[in-house]
C-alpha cells in the first residue's frame, strides 16, 4: 500500500524514511513505562509524532508504529481504569457513611 509522499521531499529523504523502523523505539518506550509511567508516556508521544512525519515522507506505514500505538492505548487505558476505580471506590465509601 504505497502512497505518494504528502509533501515535497528529495529522493534521499524518501529513501531514508522508508528504511526507518520503530521497533527499537517501541522497546525503549516499554522499558520507560516499566520504570516510570510519565517518561514512558513522553517517549511514546515523541516517537509517535516522529513516526507520523516519517510515514508522511515515506508514503507508507513503517514497522513498529503499530506497537507504539498499542503501548499508548494500553498504558493510558489502565491509568483511566485505575482512576475510575479509585474515584468510584471513594464515592461508594462516601455513600455508605450516610
């Protein structure tokens, strides 16, 4: 599914962009999430933005970009679920005090 590049780029830039892989970036992001959540989130967003630019130049999807999106979705989803559980639990606790 090759599409033409979305902006003007030299043949060299296009060739370099087509060779990029974000698998290593996804592994770095996963390790960063293990140590601390916020740096992992920052790395993830930073790599996704870079991948979007590279994909626009390359004209097709690059390896590892899907992994970055999955990491973002999973790591944001569990934080949202945790916040919902904690806020729901505190609301239940307040309701039982009446």
